[in-house]
C-alpha cells in the first residue's frame, strides 16, 4: 500500500464554478468546498479518508512553489483555461513546465498536451477508430464556409483547442455561413480550427460518455441536449442520466481504449504510461454506427456519482502508481 501522500488537485478559481453549478438536471449538486467541483469532492473525501492530504491548486501558479510541497498533482477541473486563446496557450505552457520540473502528474503532461488539441482525432482515425468526419484548418488557411455548406450541408465550426462547447458554432444555413466568414477568417489566422458536418443524431440519440480508469471501463453517462439545442452539456441546458451503454457503444469505447497507445505513439508520444489514469470517451450513436466525438484526458468531469465505488477504484489505481 502507498504511504499517505500530499496531493494537489488542480482546479480553477472558485468563481468559475458558478458557470457550471447548479444545473437544471441536478439543482442540488453544488460545490461544498470550492474550488473543488462537487464531483471532485467525492474523490477528495475518498483520498482523505485513507490518510492522504489533499489541497486545491489553481492552475498557472508558481511551479517552484509546488516542488517539494506536493508528492503528486492530479489535473481535474482547470475549466477556465479555454476562455481565450491566450489562456489556452498559457495552460499548455504550464503543463509542459510541470513535466520539465519533474513533478508527478496525472494524467501525464505529454498525454494531456496531445489530447488538448482535437487534431488527435486523426491519430485515432489512422488506427481504425471511426470518428466524426473532421477537417482541420491550419492558421492562415483560406476556407469558404458557404462553399463547404453547399457541399456538406449544416456544419460545426470550433477551435481545435477547446472544451465544454466553448467556441462551437452551428452553421445551419447558407446565410449563417456567409455571416460567420469574417469572424472565422480573423480567428483562424492564429489557431487551428475544426470543421465537421453536423451529426443530426446528437439531437435525438445524444452522446454517451464512457469513463475508463487505468484503461478499464468503469461507468457511463448518457447526455441529451435541451429542446432545440445541440450542446449536451448540463450547464448548457442538457440532461443526463446514469446508465449502462448499449453493447455497440461499449464495444466502440473499448476499441478506442485499445487503440490509445498506438494513436498516442503516432505523434511521437513517449515517456508516459501506456494507459492514462483516467479517460472519458465521448461517442455519438449514428446510423453508420458509433462515432468518436472526443477522447478527454485533460479536464473531463468523471461523474463519480454515477457509480458509487468508482472513486475507490480511482484511489486504488492512484496508490498503485505511486508505489512504482
């Protein structure tokens, strides 16, 4: 068994949590010890019950102050880093500096840097994982949205580095494509963007989020957008239920997990565990079969409340890694 450890749980300023809690889906699920999120609190309490000291760490803090003061950092809820391109770059730089400082971090910084940019989807696709069809637009590349709309129909446009639906735009008419062009041209000068055909099943079948701990399936959440909307996030008016996924979804999630090491290696990924401590695999069930929407290993909500005991599984895996 691992000795009691000093653990820093990385989160964001408590004021940011007001953007996420409470929700209509869970009006009573609110932070009790901010800046920990209410879901992270379940893990914090589990770790403390078994002798570990847990403190909150606001991302972006002075890294030299962390060296020697914590044995391990767990990146959990730095949810304000996606609020601007400048913050996104600052977060990536901070993560890289954690790695250079030699701090023990879960998930591994090199895994997180890879998964922070949705271009990783192409790595999974190259390993035989069906993904939502995606075109990545390099900074400065000229793309005519109206022409894409004429060819593909409704589109989803979003920054390649984003989370929680930040920056996502549903282009649902030729007029909308034309109206977005100038803003898109300006924003795409400086950062990669992702353009996808709109998947209509998101409004009817929703999205499944499968949680994998140490590479093994733990539990799932089914999310649906609110009436007339496309975002499934609870803070955006979506609903959620805790349920076992259909066999096809579970098989698709397992396939993504099995291809993770090879996909990571495609970008020269080395020096990290073959399987991350935690992953959330988001899948959309379509007429063509399940499609990978995102593989989240940086700051996904893990929904410990969906499966009582999953926080214990997380702790045991963490302790096992700490004694290696």
